[in-house]
C-alpha cells in the first residue's frame, strides 16, 4: 500500500479549496454542455480559458501549499525538544 501523502489535518485545511474547485468544474461543464446561443469558437475559447486556467492554477497551488504545510509541520516536530529522564 502507498504511504499517505497528507495527514488528516492537512486534508482538512485543503477542504477550503474544494468549494471553488467544485464551482469551476461546474462552470466548465455548463460551458461545454449547454450552448443556448450556438457555438462561436472565439467566445467558447475565451470562456473556457477564463475558467480552466484558474482551475488548473488552484489545483497546482493547493498541492504545493499542502506540501509546504506538511514540511513545516515535520520541521516543527523535529525542532521540539524531547523529554528524557
């Protein structure tokens, strides 16, 4: 079995990004599936670009933010003095 990439607390921190990601995926699906005024290639390209680029950026930034949080937590845990008697 693969080791877990993120612990429970980090995943809870990432849930904040789930709502915007869901909205962007929903808008992408609507723009692709519903075309009430027909398909204009230029307008469709602009619409999809304005939604897909932030979607990709949010995915990448969320992943790297989670990796940095994990690293910071590991560094903080390693820096704590241990009690030995």
